[in-house]
């Protein structure tokens, strides 16, 4: 069981912690203090034990039983240096963690550059994404990593206009794209737009091409780690439920039934669940699935899209292999593989707990199958791994495990927490905007006052953001974006430190041999040697004097 309190860092989980270190239920109004929440304020300070100078600290020897990213350990080497920039000599002066290059890129023909090897999960029709979009988008843009606009954004937008069953106006989608592009730094980052069954039926692909062309990456969706059915949201308005029903969605309970209306008026029913439809229901074999998928990709290519990606969920090995093979055949830009039980939106709770393949075994097999594709001489698509990855050690482990195929770590709730926190703080300093900001606090809690009592003192990354946009523009930047920038600085610096420790100064230099298994079960699952067996053969040669 993940511990709820970390005395060394001074962090506490409000609820039961997930393996990621986040609470299983993360509240937008939370007053702290999990590690991600604290890192959104303090940045790189959270890499080290608290109260330095008056304490000593030692490892708690985290429980390494079971299999998961927690049961992998990172190697350390006593000599060497790989991947240092060509203009730098391999000297102690230059081989410092600040010189570790954590930039990444993905894509087949058209490469997209990323300042850090991170991307968001799909932020779609869930109201959380709409409410806090400015923070999410501006934070991602200023920090230089891609953001994903999830499925159904157009379909649930009451302001979106349709003509003959096709979208002709999509103000919420336009708003989301415009905000990110306005703050994008140089050529770093990118924006993905996810399409599902309803999006295709509503003509969203055609609308995107006409408005944005290849400025965006189209992401087809097969599934996600949180659930094995389509996207879902919950609405509390009968009128809105009727609107969604008219748009062609499944709404439960059916708002058009008289019995449902009476129950809602009586207060027996106070909300409705909107569901998306399953894909792939008209096919019965991998060959038919391949044909249907390629037809969809070909259609997007005919529209003009050069950049297409795929997001797949925690399906079994057949589904995983199919996603990899078809992504390779179609020449896709990226394949995101999401293990159970990740997720950001509304999902049936027991489904989150009991369906699908957990992240580590799913990712292990994904890399194994990618290697098989490479052995066949195929161009393996760039990969992003997702599913409960939230810290810098997770980032290192996933990048090393997936080398050389994995280019990005996809994070969902991790990158939403600083958005919530920033909005809550900004609403205290600007109460006139609190409702607009979706702030939950009327005053600063003690957990925030420990950092400071002005925005400049509270956020360790405040002046880094100011340096990028100029002091005269800071009033335009949501505090949530500053918090995201602060968190990413901590994650990026932590990744640099881990990489310097294994003497790898570029992400491309990482290898699976940079990992050890903390128990025999993990070694059996991953093929990564048990920690006292890793390098043991060479160690015995050294003992015998072989240098």
C-alpha cells in the first residue's frame, strides 16, 4: 500500500494514494498537500528533504513487492558519460545535470519538438477541462509540451452549429486551439485533436481541416486506461440532457421519457450520464478491423491531414499488437498506449479497478512487439506511454523501458492538479473573478501561506514565466499556468538528475539496461535482471582481475 504521509518531503495525501502518488479521488478544491500539489508551488525544492541543515534523512525502503513501476529501480554507474552535446568535452565541469538534454521529438515525416518529454492526456468534454482550459493550455504552451483536446468537445458544445448534420461552427473547439497557439513558444509543443465515432458522424474532421489544416495532429481513439467503453460525462440539467440526446449521444436515463421527466422534477433523478458509442462494432476479425481502420486513415489523408496519431487503451495483447502493427503500416506520427487504470474524467469506478491490463505489463509487451516490428524492417511509430505516471522517477523508468521507441510520457491528472491549485489561489487574490476562474477558496489555507502570501512568493516559477512573457503581460497569465510551469520544472530537473546519475546526457542514450528489477516477479515479467543479478557476470570477471 502506498503511504499517505511522507515526512521527509512534508507531503500528505488527503485520500487513499494510488500507485502514482496521487489520491485516487482528486478534488479541484483540495488544500494540499500531495507531492504534485506541493511541487506546483515549490518546484525543484520538492526534489530534496525539507528543513535542510537541521535534519538528516534516509530512505524508507519503499515496498517493492508486486509488479508495477514501483518495483523497478534505476541503475547507477561509477564512470562514463554518454550523449553529451558534441561541443562539450567529457569533463567534470561539463558533465553536470544541467547539461542533460531532456528535449524530445516525435513524428514520422514532420517532427514535433518538445522541451520536455511530456504530453497531456486527452482533455475533452469533461467540464473540468472546459473550466480550467486557460491554465492547462497556457501552461503547456509556455512550457513547450503538447496538449490533447479530447473527444466530443464539439458535440457537447451548445453553441456549436450544425447544418445538414455537419458542424459548421465550433466555438469551444476554436477557443481551445486559439489559446494554446497564442502562447506557444517558438516551434515547441503541439496540439492534438481527438476524434471518436460521434465526432466523425458530426463532420468534425472536415471542420478541423477547413479551419486549421495541418496546424494540428488528428488523434484517432480506440480506448483509454480508465474504461473499456466510450467517453462519458454527467450533466445535471434536463434541458442539456435533451440537447445531448438530440445530438445523437446515449443519455441515461433517457430524458425523452415522461417517467424520467417526472422523476427529475420530483428530485428522484438529479443527473444524467452521457455515453459515446463503441468503435469497431461492425467488424469480427483483425483483418476486417485493419480494413476499417485504414479506410478511416485514408479518408483523413484525402482531406489533407498529414499528421495522424492513435490512442489505445488497456486492451489485451491482440488489441495492443493490432494498434502497433496498424500504426506502423499507416505511418502514424504517434501511438499513445494507456494502461489500466489511468484516466481523468468520468468512468465507472469498479471498471477502473477491474478491467484491462495494468501499465507496466502492458508497456513491457508494447516494447517487445515494437522490437518485433523493427526486426521485420518496419518503421516503428513513435510511442507515448500513459497510465499512472506522475513523477520524475516514473518518467525515467518509462523512457528507459521503452527505449528507443518511447518519446513522450502522457500524464493526465498530474497536469490538472496545478491548474486547480492556481485557480483557487488566483480566486483569493481576485475575488471578482473567482466564479469565472472556478476558484474554490475565499482565503489562502495555511498550506499555501507556508509558501508565501503574494503570488510572486507563492509560486517558485513566477519569475521564470515573467521572463518568458514580460512583466506587463503577467496579468494575462492564469496562476494555474504558472503552477504547471513550476511543476514541470521540478519534473524536468528531477529527470535530469536521474539521467546524470546513470551518466546519460540525452534521452536517446537511455537503455533498458539502466533499470533493475526490485523483485524476481518483476524480473520475470519484464526481462530486466533482478538487481543483484544485473551486471553480475561482468562483476565476477572484474573480481578475477579482468579489466
